[in-house]
C-alpha cells in the first residue's frame, strides 16, 4: 500500500511536469515547483498517517481530545485499574444509545520479515484489547469498525464477568462485511457501544489491528464464535465451548461430617510433619516469591503488572506502554 501511494504521487508529479512544461515556458520559473509541491503533500500525508498510534494505552489526559462520546457518556483517564503503563480509559454511561469512538489510530501492516512463514503459518489482521468490569451484569458491549461513516465489521461480548478480560479477535471472525483470512483491512473509525442502560468499564492496551498468526486466537465463553467451524482434529489444544460451559455448571457438593473429620486429620498431619519444620524459612521464601510479583492493594483495588499469556505475540510500544513489566501466567502459577 505504501509503494502504491508513493508511485501514484510520483506519476502525478511526472504528468504535471510533462503537461505544464510547454504551457508554462513563458511564465515565472516558480511554477516549475508545482510537481514538487504535489509530491511533498503526498509525503506529508503519509507521514501524518504513520504518526497515528497503533496501540492506545491511555497514559495522558490529552489523548481524550481524539475520542468522541455520546451525550450521556463520560470518558476519563483512570488509575483505578490498568494493565501496561499506569492508567486506562474509564467509560461510564447512563440511559440508552451510548457509545464512544475514535479515528485516532493506524492499522499495522504485515511485517515483510514474516512473509517467508505465511504459507506455513498464515496470519491475519486481528484486534487485541483488554476490558475491566467491576460489576457483572446482563447485556453486551459491541466493538465496531467503520469506513466512511458506515459499519463494516463488529462483534459483541457479554458483560457477565468481573475483572480483566483480554480478547484477540481476527477480523475474518467478526460479523458484517468480514474480510477473508489474511486479507488486509482498511477502516477509519473504531466505535464501542452497549445495550446496557447504566454501567462502567475500563479499556487498556487496544491494538487496533495487527497481523497475528491464525493459530493464536482461541475461543472462550466471551468469544465463542472464534474457530467455531474449525475441524477439531486440527488443533487438539483448542478449548471446547461445551467443556467450558460444563465447568460453569459444576455444583458444589456438601461435605458429610465424616469427610470434614478426614480433611481435618490430613490438615493436622501436614501441620505436624511439614509446616512445623523450618516454618520460618518456608514462610520467608514464600513471602519473597510473592513480593516479586509486585501485586498490591490500593483503595480497595488490586494493582500490579498485568497477567499475560505469550505477550510477545502482541504488538507493544514501549514509548506508550512503559517498561513492559508483566506476570506471565505460567510463572505466576508456579509461584502460587
């Protein structure tokens, strides 16, 4: 796309040069700079597009001027909940027909270095973002991409969750005028709307579009439509929605007096034979390991580095998102 635009500008400059040379021979020499001016404007336009952020981390108040909101919505920079960096976008609303959106983003192009792998491991434009919900409730939030004021692709997630949720959604998996796998996308507006009459959500680390290996995005109860039609034998690691739903429906059994007595006996034996020996050393090591996670409470909120999974698969901008301190889910589990 870059080369196409540059070539077009050069052709325009060449045509202007050829058509105007004989016509402007008797005019002041300044007119000969017209083709150069055309090329300059094309170059500046491209540079301005590249200056737009590929990821929104919401670290500065001035970023809000690039965001639109509905009448009964409020957006602000908040430190109550965040992932990378030190803050996130807080969106609060009441009433109906609420939304916010922005055109202040750029779509990342395919990395030329990865072309050699495309035939084996194809990749496609993918949206990556994280959402924090304080209070689970019925209803959905909808993510929409537009072009020239018209909705092109979209998907929705339920709001019946609490805490952070990170989504990786390929555009070819979305509804509407979804592109083919591996096909480039071209949108000029990103919009978030909801059918809930009142609520509050936090958004962070929005990568508006990056090429991601098609194997990486996985379905869950929030985005069950991902890989819905894929042959299950292709990927034995892929979670199955019916199994995830089964976990949600597991009923907690009531323990009998005998079972409670047996559990207490096991606990007493562990306390006597394990925990009482070198307990100070064990506690000190455990406390040190937990402190290394840098998780803390502030104002009733749990803060610290984000819990991540294979974060190298996601575009990262240190100028916006900071040092990249994180707690990888595997290491996190081992520490606990």
